[in-house]
C-alpha cells in the first residue's frame, strides 16, 4: 500500500522535474533568439539563403522551363545537380522580402534526367506533383525564416513562388 509520504515524495519529484522541463524550454527559446540575432542579414532581396550554422549560402537562382510531352506537363532546370548542397534533411532559409511574398513559396523535389532537373506537374490532366510543407516566420523587419516541415530525402529541390517560373535550387545529400 502507498502511504501519504510516498505520494508527497512522488508529487515533489514531478514538481521538480516539471520545473526542469520549463527551464529547459526557456533556455532553448533564449538560445534560439540569440542565434537569430547573431545571424547575418541576407544581402539581396527576393533571394532565399540556406542557413548553415551562422553562415548564409545563396541558393542557385534560375528560371524553370515549361514543356509538354505527350500528356505530361513538366518544368525543368538546366544541369543535373545544384551547386548548393546541404546535409540537412530539414533545411531552413533566410529571406529578405522585396517583390516576392515568402508565404507564396512552395517546395518541390526534382528528378535528375538527361543532364537536367525536372518535375512532372500534370500527367494526363491530373496533378501529380505535390509540394512539401514549409512554414514562414518573421525574423525581423522584412526578413523571414522559411522552414521545411518535412524530412527531405537526398535529392534535388527548388523553392518557387506560387504562379512563377522563378526557382531557387538546392540539393540534400
């Protein structure tokens, strides 16, 4: 049988452990705020930068070419691989907004074929490409952090504003 003293000890342990969790969360939030403030600002507007520790790496900027093959609608970018690479399966980007609204970004995966990167959008009039989920957070006046909410497999990817052929490419390895 559990006595009242045992219950008090368990309750005291839970309270102390709970305080530890709260302190850990507060320390993590403080650390994140400090690292956010130590991050350099993006140099160019309307160009996403890959965040690597406290460094910013400019994404490969290109224009996707639209092509129709038989009943397939696809978009492609020249070159089999992006020169911008990250080992992070959940990359984050810093973006200085000018004309592009960062909330319009969509993330698509490419397939490397015949020396180019391509994504099939429609197959026989059916949408087949689905974008990966991204979240956008304000990091300062006109500066936004774009976070990939999915775990990305190794491969080629692009951020693109909805309704635009502008693409910002990178690879996960």
